[in-house]
C-alpha cells in the first residue's frame, strides 16, 4: 500500500509544512538523547510503533523552547536556547534563562492541578513547549501559538540560569540554580507534596 502525505497541516493553521518526525527511540532518555529526526515515510516503515512528534522546522540556526517547572508549590518558567543545535534546545551549547518564579504559600501542592482539574500526583513535574506561528491565531494580537512537546515527571534541573526577570535585583546575572532553590528546599517541597496527597 502506498502512503500519500500532504506534508502540510492546512487545517491546523500551522505556518510550517512538515515532512519529518522526531522519533523517540528511547522514551526514558533525557536531554535530547534517544531521539532521531526521520522522514515521515521512512519512520512509518522503520518504526511504526514508536512514539513520535512532528518536527516543526524553522529557518534559524538555533533552537528555543520553554519549560514550566513545578516543584511542590513553587513554579518556575525557563527558556532554553541552544545556539549550536537547530532542533534540540537542550543539546549543545545551551543558555537557560529564568523568566519568572512564583511561590504559592497557601498550598502544599501546585495549584495548577486544582485550577485545571488535572490530577498530577508527582511532587515535581515539567511541561516543555514551543511557540510557533499560525495562520489564524486565537490571540487578538496574532501572537504565536503554544505547542506542548513534553510532559516530564522526572525533570532535570538546570545548573545555571540567567535571570531574565526585569523586577529582579539580579536581572542579567548568571547564577547557580541551587542559589534560587537548593536541594534541601527541593526535598522539603517534595515531602510536603507527598504528605498532602496521601
């Protein structure tokens, strides 16, 4: 049977055609390992049962993604920029910015799960996403749409981040993440989350 592909997502409004998939050879691997870019037709033939996602190509020589990291009742927003890898923002020479940080003292767990009615029992988790242009944005200002590419219940923590919060005294500084939240505080948040869920 011959497979025919339109190679575009006209009905989604994504302003990018695709002909390649990111195939997850090892779904448990981290930091871009275990993933491979393969032509759609070859991927279907070689590994039809593998988990895969669409590769949204860009014309840049670098890659950018965003991460919302939740540790107990702490929420962090990061931007990952690889200046040496075109499709994996966490591979090669990577710069990570801390864009926002919020603590919800009235909760032991992340209120994200309460707000959206999603039952995430992990005390630490992350959502990774990219922003991509679309033909018809749902936003009045026409900005890019958000496409989630990963949910992780064992997210890696950055070693260093550049503070990208304009209201921070440390704006522009490169600091170790443990200065923001050290391993003791992480363990305390995780323990409180686990107790509140039992």
